[in-house]
C-alpha cells in the first residue's frame, strides 16, 4: 500500500480511488504542525496502518525540520509509546 502525500494529509486509497486511511495535520507557523485526525477503514484495521501514517508524517517533518503537536488521540498515544518520536514533540 502506497501512502500518498499532500500539504495537509497523508492517505491511502483503495483500487477504486476511495480514501481508506488518512492522517491530517495543519501547519502552525513555520516550525510546527498539529496532527488533528487519524482514520483507518475497518477493512484495514489490525494492520498497523495508523502507525505507518504517523511514522510517515514524522519522517516528513524531520526532513522539513518541523516539530509536531499530536492532538489526535491516536497520534498522541503513538508519541507516548515511541521514544524515537520524543525529539519531534513541539
């Protein structure tokens, strides 16, 4: 499954072009983004897709030298679980 990227979200589409998983974020100034929503369709649950979406945003923001505010409950839990994300917290 390929994760597609836009300026405000990373997502996965099914064969019909329907978004079946996404993580959205908003830019907060020039040095931060706020992760505000994560969604995974029931058909993909249990495959760690949401974790992969969070990792995708973390990787992109690392490249852009931006910090992250994880407001979405899932993203917040991921940041609490993964020590390797701590340096990315705003």
